[in-house]
C-alpha cells in the first residue's frame, strides 16, 4: 500500500493460543495526523487489533506496517519499545513510586536533564496538570491520572499514539472535557492516533474516520457522517442508533412499509425479501389531519401509546395499521417539546434519508 500511511494492517488474521480466529482479514491504512477510531461491540477484536499495532501480540498471518516498514509479519517482529508509539490503555497504571514528573519523564531518557525537565513542564501544561509535577499518583483523581497517562504517552513526541478506551473510567462530564483536551493535544502535536471505543457517539465526536468491527471483521470504514448516513448493512445501521425494523418485499422497485412504499436499492429484484430499518428520528410527527411534512413519504395516522420527554426530544411509542390491516408498533423521536397525550391520533411522515433497505439475510 501507500508508504505515506503511518499504520497499516494488511490481510491480518489473528488467533490466540486456543486456535480460535478472533480477527479475520483486517485491512486498514491510517493516514498521518488522522484520528482513527476502532468501534464495535465487546469482544469484536478492537483491543487485539491495537495490541498487534503496539507489538504486544505477534502478527503471524498478514502484516503490520508502521511508516511503510514491516513491524510484524510472522518473520519480523519489532518489539513495542522499538516502534516509537505512545500507548494509553483503559487501565494504564502510573508508576506508584514516581511523582507525576517522574512518570511523564520516564520515557525521555534520551534527553539531557534540562531538556527533559522542560519537556515535562510543557506537556503537563498542555494536559492541564502543571500544578501537579511533584504529586504522587495515589493523591490524584481518576481523571487526573488519565491526563498524566496521556502526558506520559505523548511526552516522547510519538508520531503514533494508540489509545484503548482511554476515557471509560470517567463520568460523563469529565469524559467529554478530557476528550476535548486530548483531541487538542493530539492535533497540536500532529500525532496520528488509533483510538478504541465501543461508544458510537464518542467515535463520531473524536474520529476523522471510523472502522466499525463485528465478530473480528471490519464491516465498514468511513467518515462518521458516511457511516451514519450510508451504512452498508443492518449491523452498521443498528450500531449507531436503535431502529424500527420491518420485513418486506420489493414491488415495482419499492419496499412496502406501513408508511408507504420507499425506493429499494438497485439490484434488488421484484419480490426480493428485504429488511427495512427506520430510525426513530426518521418519523416526523404532526397533528392528526395535518399535511405531510415536505420531503417526507406517506402521511399515515397513528395512535400514541406512550410519550416520554427525553431532554431535547419526545420519545413516542406509536401504533399504526399496516397495509394488511394488522397493527404495527414503532418508536419515534420527535425533536422539540410537544408531548401528545396517550391515545391521541397523530400524523406520521417518513424521512427517506433515515430509512434503509437491505436484502434480507438468509437464516
Ligand atoms: N489472551 C487471549 N486469549 C484468548 N482469547 C482472547 C485473548 N484476548 C482476547 N481474546 C478473545 O478475542 C476476542 C476479541 O477480544 P478483544 O479483547 O480484542 O475484544 P474487544 O473488542 O477489545 O472487546 P471489549 O470492548 O470488551 O474490550 C474475544 O473473543 C476475546 O475473548
Ligand atoms: Mg477491549
């Protein structure tokens, strides 16, 4: 592949001692300065992929390259300390017997005493920990320890930083603050980062590009908006948000839904079985009898079963009569604060942009 990429996985498969394959045919190329997220459910192989990049696991099938050079391919195995990468893991332990400055300066032995001290001061300032140089880790909060761990990883100015769920031990507020700071520091250093997370919102916030993984495979790679707006399969669609799911068939190039027919992707023939996934926010709600929303499909009356206020939106459980006379239940998330009463009839139109039609999986 392209020698300008900082980190590459080519045809990587991986099995642990038990022989079970946990990674299948991973091909990724992470570009200079990019913040790249590995996203996926627990057990899908994110940490294993990161450990292969770090050199903590040997790559025996396929190869891993850093800056165009093979670092692991079954014959060569460059050890972690020779790869010039910074590592931050979820449970990154600071050295308890060293101060914050001692921890951060640990990997800077190549520098003279003065240069090392200056670098420690500079990087602690960047992560907002400049007042803590002489403190010992046990007096720091979890969030402060995370910042020191990040400073320690970044102090030698690595061009590649690998972070495994670096914010998962933090509460929501601290998490977003440290995430923001980390992004600023990474960008200001021009570092390339591979960040593991299982939180889609975090990945969308942090990443320039995301690889979404499932059962040891990469399902799709793209910018956050691409994955959200153009998911290639039901797994990717559902990973980003809950969905309403309907089974249907193609008629005249369209998939039937309780809200009306919607265009099926090219290549799905007449009568093909399909799976229709509709995001709750695709269902636009208006008063019964009102005109359909512009750009929407269908105008179907539905009965409100329950409605709940959730911060910036109202989440509704609705019931609509399907084309064959049965009742279908679905969820809608309507921005704003209009709460319909339970039992009230409302008008539903469908936003086709948030609706996805896939060939039904054979079971
Ligand atoms: N040392 C090991 N020996 C055997 N199997 C392992 C080992 N480490 C991980 N696995 C298995 O490999 C698969 C992938 O694990 P991995 O830790 O990479 O997942 P993950 O995506 O990081 O999950 P999580 O989000 O829970 O951290 C899992 O099935 C796991 O049980
Ligand atoms: Mg993991």
